[in-house]
């Protein structure tokens, strides 16, 4: 099975949210995207405040969007160019099915 549609997930610092949202609004208008606050848990304490180290979680913003292959390549290229070194984690999953119920 070859996939031509994907779910892109970004985890980023809340301080980057507005800038990333602005970039995504310029690039991705067809499907839109969702954003919501999440807590990240990781064994490395690098970059965590003392409160985050004690609580074992770091506040992050998660953005998820549905994109086709062409849009994914363009979007990742733009994000890597604009936000190089910003610590944005991302992953891409194939979409097996989509629809509206």
C-alpha cells in the first residue's frame, strides 16, 4: 500500500506557537490544522525549568495537520528553514482512512 496522505504532528515550545501558526496559515489552507496544549515527558532534563524537572513534565503545544505528499515536502522544508535549531519535534504518519461522520 502506498500512502499519499499523511498526518504531521509538531511538538513545540509555547513561545513558538504564534510564529509557527502564522507560517502554517500561510502554507496550509486546504485542510486546516488543530493545535492544543500538551505535557511532554522525557528522561532528559536539558532545557527544563526547576519546576518542570520536579513535576516531570514540560508544557508544549501540539499541532496536527493532514497533508498530501507534495504539501508535506513543502511544509517540512519551510519549517526547517524558518525554525532551524528551535527544538521542534515532529513525526509523520500515513493516513489509512479519512472521512466525516
